[in-house]
C-alpha cells in the first residue's frame, strides 16, 4: 500500500511541474505576440502617415484640382490641387487653400486620422503664411515634405508636416 501512495505523489508533483511550465510558456508566447502585434500596428500607421504626406503634397503641387476652379466654391471641391502647371502654383488657389476650413481640407485629402501644418516661405526662408494646426508637444510621429515651386514667378518653399498625436 505504501508504494501506491508514493507513485501517486510523484505523479502529482510531475503534473504540477508540467502545469506550471505550460503556464509560463503560454505567458511568454502571449507577451511576444502582443509585442509583435503592437510593432506591426505602429509600422502600418507609420507607413500610412508617410504615404498620406507624399500623396497630399503631390496632389497640391502637381494637380489643378477638381473642379479646376475649385477655389471659387470651396464647398464643391473633390480634388484639391494648386498647380497651374507642374511646379507652378496658382496664387488664387494657394490663397483658397490657406483660407479653407481645416476639417474640410482633411476630409478632401482623406487624412482625418492625422493633423497637418502647411507653411509657405520665400526664397530666403522667411515665413510668409500657414494653414492647419500647429504641432503640440504630444506628437507621436511626423513626416515633413518640402517642395520648391514658383508662385507669381517667385520661388517659394511649401512645407507640409503631417503628424499623429
């Protein structure tokens, strides 16, 4: 009878050690999974931010917009573009974009989950005008796109900063 009790105790200890080992391995696997899921989500957001910034700046600089005279009716804009020709900006469209409602412009560019800050500088780097929301200290990530264009035969630097906070 004594032998049966010892075998039962050994089996119970083995089962307990196996269960504790399984739980520890399971916790490590879940922790690693959560870490990689978080990294993947951050990478997707980062890629989306970069792609959105370049798409928005290209649309502004290289397209005329839709309708072509969208700056005359800001509520009828489907595609916003500032170009007269590639690299040459229409001053009236630039002024229309700078005066446009911030949330409407985000909706048109499909960047509602981000914020942007748009600045215009002259050729010597002096600040001329801006649009959007100035960045706060709580920014998680930002992408800045700088483009040089002609506005009324004068060189201007257009800076678009798209960011998430």
